[in-house]
């Protein structure tokens, strides 16, 4: 007997208005609760977490407040919905890092509510195992130069210089405000930092030149350093991760690079080039890249040198010489 294929998981029907009436007191304040949660994480994480909640809300067919309420209304319902969302992302073949980020965001929100005494549970949804391999290539030095030549917008050129010349992460670039550019110092909100904890980094002259050109175009109004392109009837706002990714992808196409370019690729190239120009000085490059664990830099160094490939070639040459000796 042929087994019928099970239907793809979908979100269960949201509660009706009458069912939600019992939780009106919480429902009226749930958006405030979301904003309070996001203010408790770093600005970069807040952007990613808000996007994660937005995708969860889309899956449920609700707004963000409704999706947030779903996560704290009832333990069983929250677990079922979150697990269905996880399966939905797997079926769409999203990257493991993307799935894990969105799952982590949902768990973070529920944990925040637990600490506030609103729920008594944690969200029992696991992430997915990701591959251990790290692609550290990036666009390469020639690719970076081609992108810089193709960047006619001073905003885009300044962002590329920050990601390459100072190895800034995407979130570090997007969280910058005009006031963080302070002479030859740039006050950067580091990875995992909370609130307004920033550290000063020295700005190289080439990066400073690109920043000056952009600030001259931008104006001296306080607020986000990098603004999105906007229509005349819209207020400018901070550039989003998705907006930055689109900008960089278009620059890669314009520069006629033979591979897709993403923002973090400039940081990869910067770290790899730093290892090359410093003669493999792990400690100095760790300071430049601001990685906590030097083993991360060692992965870049191993990929740069391809030591495993060198050993494989030596063994293959050795075996080939043995075959030739037997044939003579």
C-alpha cells in the first residue's frame, strides 16, 4: 500500500479575538514588551532579532505583537508554532546560521519574559547543526579594489573602506552614529556589547578620506551615520542589514566579479591580507580583527597557507615516485 506524503507543516490557526480577550491586559502592552526586550541587547542584535520576529510573524500571518503574544500565551502553543517555524525554514533550505539566529531570537524573547515574571518556561526549540568549515576567502585584494573603483556613491565607498580597511563587521558599520566619528578615532560598538559600550579604533587615512567625503554629502545632522536611500516623501532612516547586502551585491555585479559578494567578505579579505602583510603575526592580526579567540585567526592562516593541501600534495608526490620506482 502506497503511503501518502505528509503535508508540509504550517502554522496552526491563531487565536480568535474572543480567545485573545482573556489576555487583553498583556496584549495591550506586548509591543512595549518587545521594544523593552530589544533595548536590552546590542543595536546590531536588535536589528537581527527584530527581523527574526518579523519572519516569524509572517509565518503565522500576524503582526509582530501578535507573534510575540503567541510565544508567551501558552507553553504548548508556543512550542508547536516555533517548531513548525523551524521545519518551515529547513524546507526552504535556509542556511543553518539563519535558522539558528531566528530560533535564538525567539528563545531570547521568551527568556526575557521569564525574567520579567510573565511566563514560567523556556522555549524548547533547538537550532540546527551547522558545518564547521569557514569560508575565509572573501572577494580578494583585487576584488576589493574593483569594488572600490565601481563605488561612485560616497556612502557605499565609505562602508566598503570600513569593512576592509578596519575589518568592521556588518553590525558594527550599521550601528555607527555620526558622533562616533571623532577625529582620527572611531568609536565602535563591539560584537556582543550591550547598551552604548564602545571602544575607540584608529582610523587609517584612506578610511578617513572616504568618511569625510560621505559626511560632506550626508550633512552634519546627528543620528545614524549610514542612511538608506529614500524617496522625497520619506524620512531617512538607518540602513538595514538587507539594504547593505543589496548595495554590496550590486557593487560586485558592477565590478564584474565572478562570485557573489557579501558584506562580511570584505572583513574576511582584510584579515587574510593582514596575515599576509604581517608575515603571519597571529597576535597582531587578532588585535586588528578583535577576535576573542586566537584560534579563529589560525583558521584564516591555515586556509591562507592551505597547509593541509600542501601535505596532501607531498604525500601524492611521494606515492607517485614509489610507483615510478617499481616500474623501472
